[in-house]
């Protein structure tokens, strides 16, 4: 029998998912870089594990992101110019390129898993830098929005 003191209850508000999202993006970044390093050093199985893990983390991110934005909608960045210009210069390409990752990543992974190496390599030359950029800039956007100007969260 488990006593109530032995049970760990993880409770958080939907609004806390912005931090979870940033952590998932940071984790995806580390996994993507690990996978890149592994393949450049001939460690194909390590590459495969890292990239599939990055994909799994990115799926978790997408689910968390959708839940968060269904509840919170959008959050305005209140920083003054020129900081707001920097923020939007990062955010706009982040959003545009983020829309491509759910299409590019599965196809690239499929080519790798089905041993279509030429197609995998050719597409990965585009997929990897886009996916990495989106993961890194996701963390930057989070830091700017929730830590550089925490009032942007509106108490959320």
C-alpha cells in the first residue's frame, strides 16, 4: 500500500506550459546537436537514437504548444524599440520555419529509417538547420517574452 506522502503529484497550470515548451525546445536542441555530432563521427545508431528522440520531444512540444495557445491565445511582447524589433526579427522567421518542421522532419526520418540514404542526406541538409534554428529561437523567444520582459506574461 502506498501512503499519500509517498505519491508525488505534479500539478501545474496550463499557463506553466510556456516553461515546459522552452525546456522541450532546449532538449530538442541538445538532441539535434548530439545526432549531428554522432553522424559526423560515424556513429549511425547513436545518430538514429538522438534524432528519433529529438522527434519525440518535438511531438511533445507541439502538443504542449497547442494546449497552451488554445488556453492562453497569444501573448503580446511589450518591450520597447529597439528590443521589440529584435524580438520580432527573431519571432517572424521562427514562426514561418516552425510551420515547415512537421512536414520536413517526418519525411527526413522516413528516408533514414527506410535506408534511402541519398534522399535522407539531401533532405536533411535543409531539415536539420531549420529544425535547429526553430528549437534555438524558441528558447530565445521564451526568454525574451517571459524573462527579459516578464510583464508580458500578464500574470499568466
